[in-house]
């Protein structure tokens, strides 16, 4: 029998509902060059841990099919980052004189896509906002520590992309990957020009990250968010002397994508019941994590590695069955209510506004400020009543397109000129309405007073 083509020894196929198949390099006899392969990174404990962290933090309690994980999204982001980089490489190398080989650049972006969420804790961004905030860090800070620490050996030992081997002497600097996964600067690191040009493809308004999760979350939740023409956006993007640029021929595709993303934000990520669950979770989450982890994950990575939603829910379930001390049993009972969806908060007000008519300062107001403004407008005898507010403009980057002010560079061939457009400016062209402000209470006793106060605060009275 003739020897099988070498490709079958170099690359594994992984089935995927969005892309049909993903390619993952593998090592061993006949495998890709280098002492490590993508399969080694995928099989690492830190990546496998993401199988046990839901992609949609608490929305899986609302959408019955939303059982997909950060792991699945990471594989999709890796695939999309590689596809996009192969398309961008000719214009990248023409714009940046010292661009390395195409396989090295492709693999750098693929690894960044794979590892961009590796630092996430249980319940994703909720963990950032309700635990990691104690130390002023987020999952990206932890991800960068892992990429330049425990995972650096694997990254630096890679020698090929699915397309081809690196050129002789080339290797991926783990700092390149750490730089790409966050919009924040990487302390003590000056990126080469080619790397800086590619960064928006990982963390920009239209990136491999969000161009994977929008169609993925839509498909798996069963929510029809409208067409997302990712291939057109990729085809009409290029690297110019000003960075990542989108040709005007893809402008409508970009608007469709932003519209779909905004629709998901409204219908899934900011669903009224999801927010009710989050309000109740906020009461028990921090004390639970203080008991289970008890400190900054960066100083106890061994304990953090085994902390997932599976381990957390198993432990609080044990507490709910009467095991542990009095405080643990109290927390367990509270978690049991969340799991059973015995929710104590009711939605009593939802303020709507068009993107083009956002009230002055609304995008910067915090939950605390909105609540205080409400109390000031309530009758004096009601200013101590119990209620909670939710402000969309305060939500985390991944789940709120309305707070994004990053510039998108568009090229108009008819006038041969470039123009900058903020994400928010693009939303103004979309025929959508958005819920920005919500009020929750235990009952409807003071509903009329709260609604009147909210309308005054928002200038809708």
C-alpha cells in the first residue's frame, strides 16, 4: 500500500457546527515540525478546563440549549483568526517590512485565538466583575500570566501552522500572544509593527473573537439574530499604512454583523431573566469564591486551575444538602434557589432608547449613580425602599457593543480616501431599539413611583 499523504499525519479534523471542520496540528511521528503542536495546547489542563466553563455565564439557565463552553468558542476563534490572517498576509507583508513568514504569523494569530479566554473563571465575565475586581484584574490579566508562564514552553516550541512549517530559526515569542489577547498594553513590551497591525483582528469591534461568538451563540441558543456574513467582512479587509482597514464594499456586511450582535445583546446576554439571575447571584457569588479560592488567582494558580463551574456547583450543592459549617449551609441554600430559578427579583421598569437618541451621559452612568438619582426623585418616605437597577452601559466589553468607542477604518475607493467611524456611530444607522435601564424589586408595591422617578432621570417624563 502506498504511504498515506503527509497531511493526514500533520493535522487532525475537529467537527464544528459553525465551520463544519476545524484543523488542529498534531505532533509525533510524521507530525508537524517543532517540539509542540496545537494539539498539545488544546490538551493542556488549562485549555481542557474551559470545557467546564459555560460560554454564556448564567444565560444557560434561561436558554435550554446554551450548553456550549468557552472551549468550543476558543477553537472557533482559533480557526477564524487563522483564516483571516492568511487573507491579510499579503497586504500585511507589503505594509510592514519585517513581517515574518506566513506560517509563523498565521500560527501566532491562531494561538492567540485559542488562548484569548484561557484565564476565565467560573461564570466568565461575572467572575471578573464580582470577584477579580477586588485586585483590579480580569481574566485577560490571568490569561497573560498563563501565556507567558505555564504555557510559554508549549507556545515557544511550536514549529508549524496547519498550512506549512515555519522558516528555519523562527519561533513564536509568547509575549506576542499575550499582547494580542487584550486591548491593554503589555508592560515592558514593544510590539513589532506587523503584530500591532494585526491586534484589532483579535480585540477590535469586528474581531475573530466576536465574529465567532455571534453566529455560535445565535445558533446554539436557537435565537435567529439575522445574517452574519463573516466571509465578506474577511474578504474585504486588508492592512493599509493606517492599520486594519475595511473596504466600503463590506460596509453593509459590517452593519449586518453589528445589528446581529446588538440583537443578541438585547435578546440573550441582557435578557430580563438572565439579569434577574445575575442580581441574585451577586449576593452569594463573592462569599462563595472567598471560601473556595480565598485569594488572588495569580498567587494560587494550582487551586484556580481546578475551579470551574462544575466544581463550584458541586460544592455548593453539597453545602445545600447540609454539609459544611453554618455559613456554607446558608450559601448552599441560596445557591439552591438560583439553580431552581426561585428568583426574588421582578422586573418592574425597562427604559428604552434609540441608539441615535441616547441621553447625555447615559453611556458613562454606573448602577450606583442611576440608583442614587432614582432615590433622589422618589418621595421622601420611599427613599429607603429596596430595589435594584441594571445599567446596560456598565456591562463588560464582551457583552456590550453600546459602550465600544473603538474606531473602524473604512476605505472608500470612489473617493480614494479613508475615514474613521466609531462603533457607536455605526449603530446610529441601524433601525434598532435598546433597553439601557432596568429596575427590579421584590414586588410591585412601589412600581408607579419608581417608574415616574426613572422617566424623570432619563428625561422621558
